[in-house]
C-alpha cells in the first residue's frame, strides 16, 4: 500500500514536467509549419512590366478567376496567386518555367485559333528567368 501511495505522489510531479514539454514541442511544430505555409507571410508577386505584358498577352486569358477555362484556372489562377502558401507558390513558379521551356504553354490547340498569343523565344526567356528568380528568392 505504501508503494501505491508513493507512486501516486510522484505521478503528479511527472505530469507537471511532462505537460510543459509537450506544450513546447507542440508550439514549435505549429510555428515551424506555419512559417513555411502561411499565405499571410507570402510577399506580393513582383511582376516587372515586361513580364506583366507577356502574361497579359498569352496567359491571363485562361489563368484567372473569370476564365471559362476551368482546367487552366485550376492549374494556375493568376488572380489568386498571391494567396498561395509559400511552398505552393514556389512550385507554381517552377511549373511556369518548366511549361514555358517545354513549349507546353500556351497549348498548341489554343495557338491554332490564336497564333498571336504564341510566345517568342525572347518572351520565353523573360518568363523563365522571372519565374526561376522568384522561386529562388522564396526558397531563401
């Protein structure tokens, strides 16, 4: 019986040490995850005039909130880009650079009806450099 009473006396002491440790660990994990995924911490996207002109000409028509192109809007919505988490924004910048480099955007089928939306080599280079630069800046 003395052993049980002794054990009960020690148990609250154990809990008093245990809960603060759990609380600290929980706060650290919460802070660490919010630091990389909090859209409020993301800075507005820097879009130089030359990049904005290219995007307005060849991208924004399908990749905005008002677009009837649901697939384009779902893959990349430039109207809500600033609200993405930091990780999603980095991934989107990398995707932009990749699809432009591989001539996947604008799509060939779209360009059949809208040949004036085709990106020139100079425009591709500007978009890829911008997207890669923004992704790199966000990763630092």
